[in-house]
C-alpha cells in the first residue's frame, strides 16, 4: 500500500511533526508554528465528558439472526422471516465505576444493544439482571449518587449505599442479586442480558401484547467469587475488555439466544403484581420463554473511541411493531438518555458512524455543532411545507395505549367541538373591533407582506392564504385580493345553469 502523506486536519501536507519552529536552535518558539497549536489544542480536547453512569464499557459489532416466527406478536421488520439477519452493536459496561475503574467490581453490568434495521435503529437498553433497584425515575439521580463518591471524602461509601437501600425496600430484589456471585460475572461473555423493562409488541392487526426480552448466553454462566474478583482487580482491571476482544479476534464468537416473555393486556390487568414494575419479574412458569433468534458478536471495532465510547443508546429508539409501556423507569429514561447524549456528544450524535442508521433518514433537524452531512441541502427545514417530498407515512402511525379509563394517543388538536373554528374570532376582530383606519392599515400591511412571496409556488401559497382571509371576513379577503392583483372571479367555483 502506498504511504500516505502527513497532513493537518485541513489536509495541508507538512513535514516537521516533532520539532517546533524557534528563533535559532536554542531560541523561543514562534507563535506562527500553527502545527504545534493544532496538536496541542486537539490534545487538550481529546476527552469528551464520560458517561455519568455506565462509564467503563466494552463493545463489538455482530449479527442477529431470526430462528423462530413471532410475527403473530409483532410486525417489526427485523422479525419478518426466519433466517433474516440484522447488523447489531452491543456495549457492555459496569454501572457505578469511572472509566479507569476495574471491570470486575461488584456491580450490575449494562447490556445495551443497537439493531440497525431498515425501519431505523432499534435500541434495547438493559442490564445483566431482569430487575433494578428502584421503580420511579425521580429516585434515579439520588441512587446513582450513592454508588459514586462521598462529596466530602471523595471515596466510595458503603454507608451511603446501604443507607439508601435500607430506606428503599423496593431495592431488595436487585440488592440480593448484586450480593450473589452474579454481581461479579467472569467477563461479559458469560452472563445473560435483559431488556429489564416491560415493552410492547403490536402485530399487523394492531393487536398489542406486553413483552420482556431475555438474552441467554450460549457460553454458559460463569461468575467470580468475591475473593477471585478482588484478586482480578489487582491483576488485570481490564479483564472483561481484554477477554471480549481476544475471543472475537481468535474467532471464538460469543452468542446469546434471544427469548421473549409475552403477557396479554387481559393478563396484565389481573396480574398479582404491577407488570410494569421494574423491581419485579414475570414468573417463567406462568409466562414461559419463547425462542426468537441468535445474537452473535463477530467484529471488534477498529477504534475504541470512535465506536464504543461514542456509542449512544436510548429507549426512544423503537421501530414499527415495538412500543413502550407504562413502566415508570422506562418513561423516565425516554427523556434522560437522549438528553445525556446531546450533552456528552452533541445534538448531532446520531450522525456518528456507530449511531447512524445505515438506511435513508429524512427529517427537519438542521444545524448544531459537528453536523457531518450536507445539513439537509436546500430542502425545507420546516413542516408542513409546499416544496419538499418528506411526508409522514400513515402506516407508521403509533398504536394508542389504553391506560385505565383513558387512552394515550396523538389527538388531533382540531378534533374537539369548535377546535376547527379558526375564523370566527379573527373576523370579529377585523369587523367589530378595528377602526376604519386600523382596517386600512392592516390590509395594506398584509398586502405588502404577501407581495414578497416568490418562487414556483407563489400563486398556490397566495390562493391558500386568501381562502383563510375570505373565511374570516369576505370584505377583508376581497380587499387583500384586490391589493395583490388577484382575479377573485377565477377563484370562485363555476356555477352551472
């Protein structure tokens, strides 16, 4: 392969990468050595803010293959046929530790999975446990504070942890799991993963069921004892990362079986526990595991920062056929996860390679720091509009959620009694409130403003707006039309004698 030239970030080739420009061999450095400035300025900004939670992680690309038909439950295209393959990215992590902490700490493990589907990216953001410490998102920041460092000593504090847990008995289920050997898994390959939250599936007939996701390791469960985990922290604090990379590099690709539990809406109504409570599981004797497919990790990223560190997962990323539930923690994470990514990576984080949907995307987002594409080109940045070709597809309309005697849905803001009357009050304002001078000035202002409309859609836009003025007040519409030089007769429907 031909050697590449050394260049600046803007592409200018240069030679002196190690020696600064000075006044003579022993003199001071010159301000004009912009290569030095670029190197140091970039170095000062190499570290982006680490994740507040799940800071230390490992990740790899892989493939999900459907092995069983579940189309009776969901119309998601990823499950449309047996044998279908979808590219994935999976990030494992510890929860409470910083980036430099040991990955054998006693801690839950994050299990965040991104499916790159033709209907957009679908993220399943879970852990290696089926439950969590709390059931309401208002408690989340307080809980995480207890897992971090004491504000006075800046050390981890067992008193903080156990104080919080003792004051929140809902945490007992997860604490028991954490204190077992499952709290110190032997790397990431030898543990299960769970979506943890309750999600929803809906099929082609828009029939909904509630669902939980289980990823069962084919490598078998292996855990460290506490003594082994403590020893490994000193011997190799990056054991789990090293183990995952080494296994994939030598072709020993780790695999997980995806299974689901399904609960009908009728079963949920009669279930003895709240089925949307993240501190509870669904008994598998009542809601047995259903086979779906196999997840295989088979590609290590070529650059850790670009892929693992910049990976961003969010439960907001669902696809047609997959939906949310009244799970309070899930509802809270719908807000907090994307908000964290926008802070840490920037508003355009989903254009980064690891987060980018490989299929076509179309929206009205524009600008922001680090926009990596053509920024929408010359197409409109608002909706509705008369110029573009991006329109909502009704077949992707969200399925409403029944919540007791109410229904969560996207209601037409003009569907209620009188809600579609946009004309009576403006008409009253013009006819009955304005003085003759105010009316004349208003008409003149409107004509002046609308005269600035240009382009191929000029007549269409003017005629559409004139219809609104006519509906508010016929006299108002006539005066504006006259001022714009519009032939009102041509707008009127033809009468047949």
